[in-house]
C-alpha cells in the first residue's frame, strides 16, 4: 500500500487501487471539481503498519512523539486526488500511542473527536478534565478547548481522530496554539488536572437533567457540547435495552450523541450516532445531502452505497458520499454496531439538507429530519 512509510504527520492510507484515484467529477458540477467516493479502509491492512510504527518508535533513542507530536496515518479518499480528507468536510486519522507517550497541551479551531479502538484507550485531558478511555468511547475536543492526550498504560493504545479540518481550511480559519497559559506538568507539557474524574459525565450524564447554575460553555468555542466523554459501555447498554424496539427502517436502532445543554449536535458542523443492526437485519435505502464516515465497532456486515458493496468487520472504516443511496446489512448472528459521523448539521444550517428514503414498493419518500 502506498504512502505508509512515514512515522508521523502524513503517513497515508490511500484509497482503492484502480481508476478512481483523483477522478474528476462529472454531471452537474464544475469540470475540475473532485468528489469523494464510497470507500472502505480495512483494519487488517492498517493494523500491521500501526504495529510497525509502534515497534520502530519503541526502539528509537528519542521517541518520535517528542518531536512529531503524532504517530498516525491520515486516510485519503480516492476521489479527492490525494487530499488529506475522507469526505469534503472531514479528515480522519488512525493514531497509535506507545506507553509513556504524551501529546503536549494545545488548542485549535477545528472540532475533533477520538473513537477508541483498543481495549484500554489512554486518556485525554480537556480543559482540566481527565478522561480515561476504553474501547467504544467517544471523546470530544471541541473547537477552543485546551487538551492533551497520552498513554500511561503498559500497552499501545489506538484510536480514530475525526476533525472538520477540511471545512475550516476552506474557510481560512485553521490555527493551532501551544502557548498554554496555565501550569503544565513536567517535560511533557501536559496541563494540570483541575476537575474530578468523569466531571462532565457527573454533571451531564443523567438524561433529561441539566444543571441550571452552570454556563454550559467550556473553552471559547460556541454551540459545542460541554460533555466531553461518552462511554462505549453506556452506548452498548442503551442499544441493548432498545433491542426489542422496531427501530428506524433506514438506520435500525440508532442513538444520537447530543449536546446535553441544548439537545443539538455535539458540534455545529458534525453529528455523531451509534447504529445497532440486529442479526440478519437489513435497512431500507436512504440518501441525504451529507457525507458520512462509519466505524465498525462490533459485528460484521455489508453496506451498499451507490452501487458499491462494501463488506466490513470490527474496526473497519468506510464512507458514504453525499446523496448516494445506501443501506446496511448485518450478516452475522449477533448484533452489529456502527458509529457514524456526518456533516448534516452544517447542511441544515445553510439550508441545504435533504433526505430521501425508499419505501417497500421502491417509491421515493422525503424524510423530514
């Protein structure tokens, strides 16, 4: 696979081989416009390279993270001509941290999240709150929050970073600052923990109950979730409890990660969901004017997107481009869980969101969000 030799900042997992790489879009679009295509990145192809990165880093006299800050692969969509993005608005990287690695405290304008793939997922400290992570956890680092991450366990940890970086880049509002105004700890320049463990879950983790005496704003960003840590164990338990419900014909049993203070999306630009497909379940076809990134957390299945059939297993990553018909099929004998990230909130804000679904008679219905 090309583009996998770098240890940091720009190791890339390119898309499928063949005629799609960098292909110009056709139809009713600009002649030079590049468009993302449906694509899957297999975990069994990524994992060996991550292991090799970790091995090289462990044997180095100076850990690469001391001068590179990241040990990761950036995924690239074959339809986007080598740009460091998986959809028109999203960047995705797979990161690995060896025991003892710490990314120094920093702040930036893109909204970012971590989806934890390893059983123990290291930690992220955000605005003085330390979030100890485990598999299936979603950790947010919203626009305008000081954060650092690291691994103080005895094994490497792996997670997926998703950011709205391409959108911020297009709007010319990307910047990063490392001049943390407070005290830091040791040479790693990690911020000091100033809140008790699981603070945001303690404050916001009871559905329907929100403290009235707090400002619900952490960092300088606006309309971002003040709850930073959504636990995979809670997601799985909630999905299991809803397993006997009929669910949605297009999304199966679906949960939405929300800003607990507003009920809206966790970021103004990105929406996060968890979908559970029961054994043998097949959803109906749906399309929407939003690009969507999926991560397979449990089980195995197939997602058909715009005529392409992408099979997936645990930890595989795949994307559905905007307004491409898609449906999910669980091919296993147990529940399958997908996490989904889309830019639907952005499209809604600019008045461009539209969703359609296929009915049992194959007629097309308008779906109201």
